[in-house]
C-alpha cells in the first residue's frame, strides 16, 4: 500500500522568548520566499493546511505556520497553572520576531488572520525594512467588543462548545459544510481560557488605529483582505483601516467570512494568488 | 408560519439530541409579536403567542419581522446570517438570564434557523 502523504512536515522546537521557554509546533512546506502564517485567536496553524499543501503556492514560497504557545500542539510554558493566559501586543510581537530570528528568515512575508491580521500592522510599523510585505486577513486596526468575554471561560459553560458557537457566526453561509465544521472543530479544541486570553489582545490591548497612518507601505507593502460575511472585522472596518494606512491595498472577498483559508480554501485561492504574484515580484 | 419550527426541529433527531439538556421556555420576538417556545429535553412541545403581560421566558431574542425574514432566507445576506452577527449590528437583541442560551448556543441558533427557507417553501414566515 502506498501512503499519499501531504507535503507539509511538522516538527517541534524550543523557543526562548522573553526569558520563557516554549515548546513550539511548526509546519512548513515549499521553498522560496518565506511566507509566515499566523492563525486566528483561539485556533491553531491547522487553519493553513490548504496553503501548505498547494503546489501553486509552495512552488514559490516557503510556507511556515506555527501554533502560538498555549495553542494547538504548542505547550503553555512551565507553571502555566499559576496565571491566566493573556496575549499582549508586546508578547505577541516578541514571539513572532523570535520565531523569525530562530528560523533565520530573510525578508519574510507575514500573512496573519484576525488577530494575526492586526499584529502585522504593529510589525510593519516597527520594522518595515525587515519584512517583504504583510497580508492582513480579516485584520482591522480597531474593533469594538460585542459580548462579555467571561462567557468563554467559566465552569458552567463548555468552553469548546461556546467558542465554536460564537465564531460560527463568522463563517459565510455558502462556505462548504465540511470546511465550516473543520474550522469550528479547531475552536472546540482550544484550551480553557485561551480564546478569551487572545481576545484580550484583539479587543482590548491591540488597537492600532492612531498609528496606522505612520506605516510606510513603500518600505513594507500591506494587503488587507476581508470577507463579506465577517461580522467581526467587517468590510467597513477593513475599508476604514485601509483609508488610514496610506498606500495599502484592500480586497473585499465576496462569499467569505472570517476564516478564508480554512472555511473556503478554493474561493480564497482565487483572491490570494494575484496578491502573492504581486508580492513575489517585489524586490527583496 | 412559526409552527413549522416545531415540526422541523422535532423531526431532526440529531438536533433534538444536541438539545437533550434543554428544558425551558424562551421568548422569540418577531416584530410586535412575542412567541413563547416551550422545550422539553430538546423537543419543542409548545409554541404559543404571548397573551398575558406576565407571560415570559427564561430569555428573549427579538428582531423586527423584516430582519427575521432576511435571517430565514435560504442564503441570508451578511449581518443577518446569524444571531451573533445580528447582535453587534443591533439588528437583534437578547435579554434575560443567558446561562441556558450560552450553554446551548449552537442548539438555539439551529432551532431558530430551522425556519430558514427550504426547497418547496412558500415565503410566509
């Protein structure tokens, strides 16, 4: 019997970030321009499996996706029981920068979704010369909270069930059922309080709108791509963000929600490929 | 009509199973009309129009008739496609004790979405 292995490989490594050791799970496939993929709040890098398995992309890009600490197959740090998980702007930037350094990535493209789409704005502002380009999927520079985060972590409500039920509102109705539920399954598997801790960054700590005009898109081009049905990072919020980041390019993806790469990979590809082609032609 | 929610929910064994811990009455507001929806172990046992001021449910979910009509389209437009997309846009409103709703959120979304237009339906919510 021949096994038809998927092309990505997964490995673990220990990352020292901010004086804390994290056991990180990372997948990659392809060769060429580094394309570092950042998953959404409360999920993990499995969201990028279609990108990692697409030869049209991996023929030109070294696609890399890792699980943030506390997520997926990356561990929380030693002693995690002693504190509640809470993602901060500084901690998030540090982890991404340390991963880039550990992997010795040269001129990487960073493609982050949701909170990953927010942090790329912070990274582009602070170190535009290092990054080749940023792709902010479902990434507005400011959001308004609309439910009490305490519902996500309490003993009388199942964390996995409520997380999936909350974010199911952000999947487009016409996305294939198979991928809708795969996307939601990732949310069902999150650790206690982890989605809530990510949303601390996404809703409370990571606002960026006042600094958006300072981003130099000539040094680091920014592409904003948001789904029509995203009720969190709505098309309107994306367009407002684009208006603040001079020179950014914005795409509203019809028929897609908050999870383009995992909820409707085929449709997402039609929007992503022209942008990746453009990025591939940017001089390093 | 709203009665079809009861027929469709009770005919869906998996949905009833997912709601097996739910026994309560909640209020669904469609414009000016309030309906009390009684559930026992995931099955809808009663749907009746509110007729006394003291009639109420554990929690309520309200939206205008036009908004529910959009929510119940076969492919709803954005902002109307899910109750938790309608809430931040202030298209829908929830009140009351929310524990049971949150403990069974996907179940409640799904029983309300059972009113969604299916092949052969007339548009008479």
